């Protein structure tokens, strides 16, 4: 399925993904195998949205793909560039804010998509609540991941209860930002334009058996 995403957005995402791969390669060459493996895994995660939407025959907004790549790039460079230490605690909070906004937008997209396909119908408050719950849940899972990694590998990803709580607070802020954006979209009645722009392919790229011929209605069956 061909999507109408602009090439500049696609190439920008590819650039960020390439930087993650470069960071992974440089880490491995420097003997930092754990960091290199982590960066490689982060790169694979940036590919997940594209693979999933391709299998589901959907077009994910290029902005979301870009934000996913940027979120993981910020995290990777926080460790490889030691920005989590030299720019503490602000760099870590920036990483959480970008990641939470990304998760919130994905949740909003899924809510609109579910309603667009007729599976569920969410009110404005229900959509906002779904965004907030999704964002906080993702933040909690991330904190559990950091705790497990610290226990297994003896790292120091978590800096105590206060740091963890502030991380979750920032995650909540990111969720609130997206929830406010969603409320504006829904209040203006622009959700259908939003979902058409991002969940459907461009009209010129559809195969004939899907687009059909307006002169011959039988072909659209």
C-alpha cells in the first residue's frame, strides 16, 4: 500500500535511524558491546511501526514514525554520549517528554482509527483518558525495564525513587499535552480529516480493484 507521506519526512526518519545505526557501530568498534547491542535493538524498535502498519495495510503518519525514531535516538545518545550524566537531570526529562508525547500521539491515532473502522466509539473525555492511561502505562513499563536491567546487569539507570517519580510526572505532562491536542481536534470536528490524512492511502496510489472506475460501478465490487 502506497502512502501519501512526503519524501522529506520519510528521508528525515531514515536519517535519524541511520544515526542510531552509526552510534551502534561506533560503540561496538570502541569495545562498548552492551551499548552497541542496545543501540541496535533501539534501531529495530524504530522499524516496528512501519512493519506493523504495512501488515495491517495502514498508513501511519510520518510524523509519528519520526518521533519514534527521535525518541530512541535521544535515549541511545543519552547513554553513548553520556548526556544522561553530563546534562542530568534535564536530558533524562527531555527524553521522557518526547517519548510520552510520541506514545500519546500513537494512542490518539489508534483511538481515531478504531472509531473510523467502526469497532468502538469514544467520546472526547474517553479519548483523553485513553491517551493518559496509555502514556502512564508506557512510562511505568519503561521504569520496570530500567529496574530489571539495573538488577541483572548492575547498571545505574534508575537514580532513586525521586528520580523515578519525576520521570512519571513528566510522562503525565506529555500525556496531558497530547490529550489537550486531541480535545482541540475533536472539538473542531476535524477527526475525520485527521484520520483520512493518515490512515488511508493516497487516491492516486490505489490499485484498480480498490479504487474502482466511477463510470463502471461493477468494477468497484
